[in-house]
C-alpha cells in the first residue's frame, strides 16, 4: 500500500485501514462490519458522527459512522429469521484492494459467505464495500453478488450517521413530495415541507428520494444516491438516546441519520446476478 493508504491499523480496538487522498482528505474503515467510521474532507472537520461510547466487539454493531445493512432491514424484511439489520455490520471483512489516483484514494473491503453467515442465512454471496475520497467528497459503494445456486431476496442500506453542530439548527431539503412511512406512528403521507427541521425523535422511511441538501450553519452537504431509491431519516431523540448504553445522553443533539436504502422494493438476485448501490456525500463550504 502507498503512504496514502495505511497498512492495518486500529480504531475502537479493532483492525482498520486509513486512507488519505493526495489533497489531504482522510477516512477510516473498520474491518469489523466493513464500516466507515471517519471522514474528514481536505482542510475540513469530521463529517460523520461516531458515539464516544461506541463499541466494536464480536457481535456488536458500532454506533455511528456508516453501518452496512444487509440483507435485512429492521422489521421490514425480506428475511425475518435474520438479526434486526442482517449480518454484514457485525461480520469481519477483509481488504481486497486499494488504489490511489491523482485526485482520489479508495479501498475495497470484501465479505463472503462463511460458516458463521450460513448459520444465519444459508446462501452464497460476496459483498464488496468501496470507500473513495477526494477533496470534499466521500463515495461509498456496496456491491452484492449471488455466488450460490439459489436465488435470494435482500434489502440494503448505508446507515449514515452525520455529525451536526446542533440538531435544531439543521435543515434538510429535497424530501418534499416524497411518500413516507412514519415508523413511530405507523402513518403514511406525502412530505409537504420543502425544508425539514428537527426537534427530537424521528424515524421515517421515504421513497423515491432525489438529491438532498443538508444545511448546518454555513456547512452544506449534498447527499446523492444510485441504486438506493429510499432514504431513512432517523434520530433517537432524548428518551431513546438515554436508553442506549452506547450513546451519551446528549448524543441525539449532535447527529442525524440520513441513510441511503433499498427497503420498499427488495430485490431478488438469481445465481451469478449482481447489484450495486451507492451514496455520495459532497461538502460545500463558503
């Protein structure tokens, strides 16, 4: 690996790889869960929220960064025998490759089915997670391939925890006109606010979401996706946050999950078929 792609290092007590683009942007990816836990644009500040109480032990999902949800999303399916958010976020991934270009650096991690995954989900698969950074942009791509001899359905999400200065100061544009399911009330509606504001707990799944713009003071973060048409907007609020042992009581005030997802219409991959989903985050500051 080049000097912009560190060999195996450590984060949260787990093996990790750190990458740096030629202009100085940085990212850290845990092998535990294939999870991006830090992204610092060139000359900028940390853009992802990682709980100061986050744990990364065997079977433990890491609170923050970008957990990989596959092949099950919460109670939405398609395989209800699986753990709540599937098996990828608590599995150990391996570094497959890394590359450095004139203006970007990227690393690809891979997870293949093994005895532990087949005990939960009896299918052959390969997942690849590629994190690419350049100046003010982070691209995370998830690629799934059916390596078995039977078809299987799946849901997927990049459960992105964004760091915010103060939740009540955040504005999110681009959701107006999108159909959503409110997971707190069970209700469904069309979003009629051109600029969403946040005051506490929220748990909604939006369908057919276009490009989004998050505003936080002078910070502007553009959120674009491909292959993941849905968006989950989530914040635990004060009461649920206080009940989480891996979050500080005030943690909810400094994060907002804007998750790229495929939930409403799970896909089915036949043997040797593949799928790719991506979330791109681009920071614009004055």
